[in-house]
């Protein structure tokens, strides 16, 4: 007969006995967790953006990029934002070039671009280019035809060397700005420019162009440049935009 004392002893022994089955599952679980953490760390390492910390050499190879599905070849030394120094698709890139050589501006603007003291000559030596996906934005040519006339003055005035200047009215979204264009053929050259501000703040012009209905190029430069040979300014901007586009292979006869 099993006594009460033996039952108690058996129950105590059963409770105190270690269960080896549960411990056997621990090493595989830990190994799986380590493998998962290693996989996540590898993915983060591969996908994390890395870019050069310093200026890029002038002879660095061009980067093939697409913006809005439009292809461009971009000099690395011209890119103003380090994270943009990678090939592939971008929503926007920002570039700077020396003027009038159109060489990439490797370093940040120095004394030549610093705002001079009042009364000093205000000459900048860089032109800035932004290329962005057009999205749903209105094309620049359409904006000239439909938007600007609502806010511009009635008649233009003569500008330097055959240019016409059409001022925007006060109280409009473009007050303090002018449309400046080739009086003979406005479709060949038209820019929107701010006027010289207080002190040493120079006026700035924007030249805009739509590329393949999907990307917008905006060139930004000092308004003072138009007081000289503005045809050279227009020609250099055209050449710069052309150089940013991939070369079209010659067709065989």
C-alpha cells in the first residue's frame, strides 16, 4: 500500500526534477535571433547612403542619372549636395558651374561670391542649375502665355542691347520682378528677374526650360550679366544644358 508519505515524496521529486526538453529549444532560438539581426545589419549597411566627405576631382567621371525618367550626365564636381553624388533616379539635383568657363564649381563659393560692401562691384562668378521632376507643374512656356500676362504691366520698356523689360505690377505675386526677353524673338530668350535690392543684394534671373515634358531645368544667375553681352549668356546656358544631356549616337546612313 502506498502511504501518504510516499505520495508526498514522489510529488516533491517530480517538481524538483529539471525538465531538459525546454532547455533544448533555447540554443536554436538564440541562433535564429542572431542570424536575423545579422541579416538586418547587412541590409542597413548596403542600403545606407554613403558619399564622399570632401570636394570631388574635376576629372571624376560623370554620373548617369534620371530625373522624371529623363536621362542626364552630371559632373560629380558640380553637385552642390553630397548625398546627390550617386547614379540612378533622383527627384532633384543641384549644380554649380564657374562662369564663363562652365567648369564644375568644386569648392563652395568663396570671396568672389560673398556679398561685397555697399558701393562695391557686385559680380558673381557662378551659375546655378537645378533639375527637378516636372510632375504636375505647368510648363514654363505655358506659364509665360497664361499666367504672367495676368500680373504684368501693359507695355514693356527698352532694355539693354535689344532686350525688352516687362514689369510685374505691385500687389501681385511677382511684384518687384521683371520679365526680360529678346524683343525680336521672345521665344528664343526669356528670363524672370528680381530687381536689385537694398544694400548689396543683387538682382537674380531665372531661366526655365522643360525637357521631354518630364523634367524642368532652372538656371539662376545675376541680373547684371544681361547688361553686357546677353547673347553670350543665352548661348552659354544653351551649351551647358546640352552638355548635361547624353550624347545622341549618330545614325548610320
